């Protein structure tokens, strides 16, 4: 018999869409952004340079002339509570140009310092300047990094195949931000559903100061928050959930699926939603003609 069964992962509670944010450098403007994210119940990840915590700095680039002060250790510990913090290396080097023996230090030492603040494992990362190559990816993996964000925007809603090259959907300064969000929100019927959809926005909060965009970002977060159809999650929560889906164990016939992971997983199988509880097996009802 020809099998045409389709098993398509869903996000937690059977949702088809998720939103996550990623902001870099641990700058003091994050405080205002965090206030807005918390107000509109939006989740995300903040990528911190552990070796630069507490530094006073000013950023001068074409079109940018703005404070680049970093939060102190104490403030990092207190401020990002409820959101995720992740590795952005100790000193923000262009990693592909760093001697191999120093890449591991930049990553692992940053991890260790952030973990001491968080008192739990920190396994996420964003590549400084978005730059990486195979050598950098391998070093990150060896240092216990499970996912790392690039700066290559896709304008798409795909979950990454390779989490060590996690390309974001869009940078917040893009003109298409609002129209892309509208596109993302368009309802997806069970008939149309092909894959989970992730809207992944990234940036630096100092850009809101530099470009006078605080009103814009508040308007966006207000529009983005509070949708029943969307799962609001940190980068790590998305990574862990997708790994739980990828860890499902199928019987040879596909009639039984065992979930060995710690998270419940949702799956759409032939247009029907199944919840596969952590540590349990489910039986898929056969299609009958
Ligand atoms: Zn950075």
C-alpha cells in the first residue's frame, strides 16, 4: 500500500506558529526593551559578552553615534530574569580571524561566567558580527554550545536544520517588518499546514536610540503580543522543543510513537492533532477507507 501519511510537527499546545527575539551585546538600552517585552509578554534571548560586562563605551559608525555601555554582572543577573541570556563570547572578536586555540576560550569562558550568574547551563550563542566558518562552528559545538544565531536574514519562517547556523527571519530595522509580520499571522488551516512557522527577529537595542525607533518597536511588540495562535518563547525553548520532536522514536510501521524526552510533543498526523506526552507511547489510528 502506498503510504501518504504526513507527520508534521506542531509547537506546544498544537500551535503552528512561534515568535522569538534575539538581541546582542548586553547594552544598557536592553532595559527599556525588556520593559516592553515583559509588558507585551514577548520572549527572547540576550547575547552577552561576559568579558565586557560593566564596560563604558560609545559606538561611532556610519549613521550610528550612540552609547554602547554594558550592564554590570549584578545588573545582568537581575535584569534578564524571565528571559534567556546566551553567549556572545568574552570580547566580541571576529571569530573566523581568531587563532584556533583562542576561539574555545572566547566561547567557553563566556559560558562559564554566564552560568555562574544564572546558576544553570547556558548553551545558546550568537556569533559576534554574525561571522563563522566550519572551524568556529566546530569549536562552539566542542564548548557545549547547542545553537548559534547568524545575522543572515531569510525573510522566511523556517525552523533551522542546523541550529549552529540559525538564520533569523528579519532585523528590526527592515522596512518589511510590519508587512512580514502580517503575512506570518495569516491563518493556516490544517489543509494548508506543511511545517511549523517561526518568526525570528534580531537586532541591538542601541539601534532604537540611534535611529529614533522606540515608538516603532513598541508598536511592533504591541501588535506581535497576545495572539492565541502564537507560541512566545526564548531561543532555547524553541531549540529544546524542536530537539524533543527530532528525538521521537517511531515503530517500523509508524503506528506507535514513543517520546523519550522531557517535554510533551505535538504532531499533526493526517490532519489530526496528537499530543505525545513525555515518556509515553501513542498509537496512531489507521486511516480507513
Ligand atoms: Zn554583537
